[in-house]
C-alpha cells in the first residue's frame, strides 16, 4: 500500500512533481489557489535555459553551470545547481515531447535566443510567453492523470497550515475552500509546497496577485527555516501601472533591444558603454543598478523620471512578431504606443525572490515530510538569478521532489492513517478558531491600506540600494504595522466568497516575511548579487560566503548562517566589463 | 484635474440570492484599468451614496492578460478587466459577471466546466513517460507559428459567453476545447491519438452543436483562430464518421 502525498501549488514546480508522482502510480491530492492554468508561471516570458548548442557556438553544460554560479555571485550551493544544469537539455526535450510550441529553426530544430549573463544562445522559447506555454503542457499531462483517476485537483483552495505530529514531522495540511471558506484537514505522508514567490510583499511588482508567499510564511511560522530571504531580484525593465508593474521581458534585449537615455542631447547606450563585453546582455542586478545610477545619481532618466528607453525600433518587424509578440502586445495594450515604432519607456521592478524555504539536496525542508520546490525555495539561484533559469529550476525541482517525496512516504514506519484522528481534528479546530478571530476583527484599519503602506516602505528601502539605517527604520515600521494589524476591521461580509478575511490572513504572513527580508539585508554587511549596500560595496567572502537561515520566534526572526558548497568552482571576482574568465572543468 | 469615474456593478451575494446593482464613484487616475478601480473599492468600501458596503468580489491574478482570471462583462462585452482601460470605456462603466457560468459571488463565476471539457476531449499529448528519450519531433517554423496561435488560449470563457449555442438548454462544450483538439491533432505525436479526440468531439454537446454564429472569433482576446479550427474539425469528424461507418 503506497503512502499519501499532497502537493500544494499548481504552477510549473507543483505540476511537474504531480506528474512524477502519478507516473509512479502514486495517488496525489493537488491543491491550487487558482485553476492551475492561471498560476503565476504564465507570466514567465523570455524562455528556458539549456545548453543544447543549436547555434554551434560551442556552448556546454559546464559553461551554463559556470554562468549560473558566477551570475549568482557564488552564493548558490554548487552541487544541486550542477545537477540541474546537466538535466536541463533533457527537460527541454521532455517538454518538447509534451507538445510545447517552441520557436523553431528553419530546419525544424528548437530555436534558441540569448539572455543576460550568458555568452551563448541557450534560451529555448515560445514567442514571449514561454511560461504560459510550459504550464499549459504540464497542466494537460496532469489532466491526463486526473482522467486516469490518479490525481484529484482541488482548485481555488488555499493552504492554511501544516499538521505536525509529536515528533515534528509533517503529517498533512489544513486547507480552505476559497468559495465557501470551509476549512478541512487532509492527512498526508509527505507534503510538497510549490507555492511560488512572495513579491506581493512589495505590492508593486511584476508578480501576480496570488504571490503573497503565504504558504511559505505559514510553514516558516510553524518552524520551517527560510533561507537567503534578503536576495530579491529587481528586474531592469517593467512598465508602470498602479495595480501592477508589467514585465518587459529580458528577451527584448536578448533579441537586439538596446537601452539608452539622452545625454548631451544624444542617445547614450550606457550599458554598452560601461560593459563592453556583455553590453545590453548584462545580468539583471547589474542592469538595474546601472539604470538606478543613470536615473537617480546622474539624473538622466527619461523626462527626469526613473525611466530609460528600451528600443527595438531598429529590429525587423516580422522578427518582432515571431519572437516578441506576447510582450509587445502587453506594451501596446497597456501603454498605447507601438514599440516597433517608438522606443519603450521602462523602469526596474521587484520581480523574483532568490530566497525561500531552506531545503536539502532532496528538496526537503528542515521539517521531515515537508518538501518545497520552485520559487518558494532558495536552492538554485544564489544572490542573483539569470534570465531563463527560473523555468528550468521550477521544472527540475519538481522532477527531483516528486520521486523524493514518494521515497520518503513509502519509507515511513507509521503512515498518516495510523495516527490518531485527534491530531488532525486539533489542527483543523485551531484554524477554525483563528478564522473566527479574524471575522471578529472590527477595528478601523483597512487591511488593503496597511498592505499598501508595507509595500511603499519595502520598495523605498529594501530593493536596489540598501542602507542600514533605512533597513532598521523599515523593520520598525513593519513592527508598527503588525501592531496596527490588530485593529483591522474586516467588515461584516458573510463567509461565502469572502475575500477580505483570507487577504487579512495572508497580510500577517507578508508582514512576517517582510521582517525576514529586511533584517536579513540589515545583517549582511557586504554587496553580493542583488543585495547592494553603498557602505559595504564589495563582496566579502571571508565573512559572508554564507547561506542566511531565518527561524521564526515570537520576537522576530532568529538568524544563523551555513557555509556554501563550492565544491566545483572556486569563487572569483564577478565582473561584466570584460569577458568572463574560462574555468576548467575538473569533474 | 480631479475627476471621478462611475461604476455600475451587478452584484450577488451567493449563487442562490437575488442579484442587485450597486454604484460606485472612484477618483480617476491616468492609465487606470478596471482592476485598479475595483482595488480602490477594496481600500474604501463605500458606494456612490456614501454608505459602507461590502467590497466587490472579483477574480484576478496576472493583470497582464495571460492568465484569463479577470474575465467579466464590461459594458456588455466579455473581456479581461486588467486590459480594460478606463480611458477607452464609456461611462458609467457597467460590470457584470459572465452569464454562461454559475455565479459564485459578485463578479466571480465558476468556470470549472471549461477545464472539464478539456478533459472530455482529451486535450493532451500522450507521452510514453518523463524519462529521457531525446528530442521531440522536428517541426517546421510555419507549422509552429500556426500551432502557437492555438496554444495561446487561456481558457478565459469569452468565446463561451459570446456563443449563442452555449446556453442552459444545450451541453455544447463551446469553441475553446475544439481549438485545443485542433492543436493536439496537428502535433506529430498528438496526431497518433487523433481519432480518440475526434470521437470525443462527436459525442453529445460536441462539434455538431456549433451553429456557426462566428461570434467566438470576434471576442477572443488572444485572436485564437477558433472558426478555422471548427471548420477543420467539422471536416475531420465527418470523414472520420464515414470511415468508421465503412469499417464497421
């Protein structure tokens, strides 16, 4: 008799883990906050990396591995990254077999483009909607297993908390139906979280509205360690909107887009000027800091604002339609200008969390039986993620975690069904009690306004440039918001279809993780990847070549640090003005 | 210049309760879309009369028109609220839930039937397994460009809303899943199972229920060539029917 595995999250990582489990004959309960096809993975645009060397440039998995480690400023543990990179070509082939509509070369092979931080074209893409195309393919595969009776989908359900037994092992989940707000408990032998990133902590970001990080926050508040939280990627190009900062894919630069501002009345291509070896293809953290310098320090932003031109007017319109239509459409729809004719105006925006739940090389958190995969964990990107690596990391982690969770659940001496029912009833009752308390909140604060305040502070102080005094002030502010949280009023809307109460619950999670990000940044007195402090402008390997680990306590996060696995490539200085040194593959 | 926008929203507390209309006045800001307007109601849940009310419930997620979640009827047309820019809409702006799906609350509807229909027509490629078997079949760029247009369907429900043959008296699966059959059947591996999908389309509520109104193609926000797929599959199912009859 096989064990019982539950997957939380229906994005790429979650769906891939479900497929791996179902393929083993494992019955799976899949919970997703939105119908899987609407998960945030749909927003990934540029493509998915694998060293397939279609262009005959001499690319290799070693080069991809070295670029990833170098691009991540040596903070990632090298063993799992190496395994991922080596699996990447087979992942591309697999999803290709599943019918993903990747762009093709004239000969019918998979076409590749270049993205930032790479010297080779190794990004396979489906127009500029690669994430959407990938998730549709995986969703279809899961539907097939659903048809075979192996997978039960619970779409529009949210994880509230984990069930932990007397030994601390994860034994199930307490979840909520978002229509009725009905709370239920599902026992499980292993639980996989694949719940995405926490970008909504910043409110204005390229993330989808569901990306509150609540599931990860909930696990953190129940004892799961959160790692490298301070590493938050700011994407160099997005377009403004009060409801959302819409991403303008890095593939625009990859396919020839140029970034410039006016200087002395003439276009100044500052990335090409400052980084001759990589030009517009520098990694995101480098591009973002350069834009920040041009706009904020040199005051050369377009119309005096923090905006620069992203220009594709010189490219062939047919090529644009074939490769970039998805993203050009977004610009046209939301801004009203045609990027084929007028340079786009873009600016940096919060985009991706390199940090997340700490996991071991088997994707298991420090809570036995609780696994994590995808953006909600920390493992594959170090201090800065390269474009095109998120999709491969999400799918790869799903491919690892499915079999590992299967192994774990089948190796257990005692199954969840052998445990006393009272364990599960108690966990459920606790959440019902908490929900009653939420409904009873009738103070004067509006949770959406509190969220707005949190976002403004986080964007102003915990993004591109970080100063310790501002970080401490931000932590004070978060604590003030946590006090004011107690006087939130949720109104008297009934339970059915209620959206305020679940949002208020998530807000507490966001506040808790905001402290992890802010204080993690405060403690790390160096600059590395996306984390930059003018007072400590250099990378400090002696003191900070370390993984940050935050543990929840009633008084705020408690930090400890682990050494980083550098077993393949010795850390070296990271620069993009000259070509990257070649490293020798020593096995 | 400060100006306000006016929203007239059709609301309903739950599937069993009666619907009603409530008006809202919201401060205008440049480039605002319908989602941003609804977010303002969350922050300040007062109706046009100034009375405290429950904030309007609606679905949304990506806010860049790739997830399909925020589909609703805006000034009489089914579309995504995120890409509905206030500057381009006549005021007052009328918002209502999609009518072809059960209402959950306010503007939130339950579109589960669309995912069930994808399952019904077996819209997936049957791979042998996820183990490494090397690359997939080679595909010409021309074929890929056609297929890509079909694969952008985000299951939003606009085509269902516009189709007169999707109604309480019919079981018609609607245009979206038919286009997905076209997509799967045109894939070199997917074609190996094309008969199963054709047969699924030939059951009750299948392609025969299409009345060729051609409304679907006009409302699809992703410009999926729905009518072309329907025409192609009409032919394919007819041939398949004749062939099966002769092979009996």
